[in-house]
């Protein structure tokens, strides 16, 4: 699991090196499945914006919270 978390961290820093962006996404994508989803999104969506990544992380957190 730590491997996915590290991969997400590296992808986020590469995508946009702002510390607040990286910390914000990491704090919302706490589960390995969510972290992998964000990595996949960054890798596959060529026109993804910073806002898209943030919104995805928030959506994943909210969806997980609604299911609990």
C-alpha cells in the first residue's frame, strides 16, 4: 500500500509542485483505491487541470464517507 501512496505523491509533485495542492489531494485520497484512482486519472487524462484532480480527490472522499 505504501507504494501506491508514494507513487501518488510523486505524480502530484510532477503534475503541480505546489505543497498545498499535494497535501490537499493526499489528505482527501487516504485509501489505496482512491490513491490509485487519482494516479490513473493523472496518467490518462491529458487535459486534466489542477482543479480536476482536486475535485476527483474530494469526490472520492465524499463517496467513501456516504458509504460508511
